[in-house]
């Protein structure tokens, strides 16, 4: 099925100037960018986005990292977009990410891991709505 997923290029990858290289991987693998914005998240926005992780030991470091610089946020659309994006990203920990994946090629650590991608249809819907009203998504 055609799906949509939320993708974030994190402050480490934005700082390394590899937005275009990451977009190119999306495009050459059948994922279309149907919404996008660059944004420096406030603490409140980052905490709200990652609310499911509140209470986890890495939560504070995660929030600090996500507000350390601007991020690039996009909605990707395509056949099986959620799983496809996760395949392109590779494992959360770049040390475990398969060769040729975005995290293997551009990430430094489990915190500075270059990209975020929704993990399921329900979270994708919530995450997309967190950043984009329907009027800012341009499908086909
Ligand atoms: P992300 O896909 O953005 O979702 C939550 C983030 O928390 C994750 O990527 C990692 O960058 C970060 N994180 C740090 N430590 C852990 C951990 N032990 N398990 C999962 N995520 C972690």
C-alpha cells in the first residue's frame, strides 16, 4: 500500500551538510518528499515529539541533542514507505547499521544517529500531524 512516514534529518547530519545526499537516497528508492521544512525545535517541541520515550534513561540526552541545532523534517510517500525508510536508515545504533545505510554512512553514535523515521502506521500518522497540517502536504 502507498504509505506516508515522518522523517527527520537530525542536527548532526544537517551540520555535516548532507541533507541533499540523504534526500537523494529517498528519491532513488521510490520515496517522494511531499512535505518539508527546516526548523530549530524548542525544548517543548522536542519533548512532545519524543513523549513516548519520557522516563527512558536516554530521554534528556535525546532532547538536548535534538535542540542542539536545526533539523530538516519531511513527509515521505511511497509503496511501503514506513518499512522502506527504516531499511534505508539502518539500525538505531550506527555501529549495528548495515553497510550502505544512512546511519552506517553518516551517523556517529546512537544519539547523533543522523535520522529519525516513524516505526509503524499509527506513529507515522501522529508524527506527521505533529509537524504538518494537511494543507502543507502535497501528494502527487
Ligand atoms: P529515534 O529513531 O529518533 O528515536 C529515539 C531516539 O533515541 C533514537 O532514534 C536514538 O537516537 C535515541 N537513543 C539513545 N539511546 C537509545 C537507546 N538505548 N535505545 C533507543 N534509542 C536511543
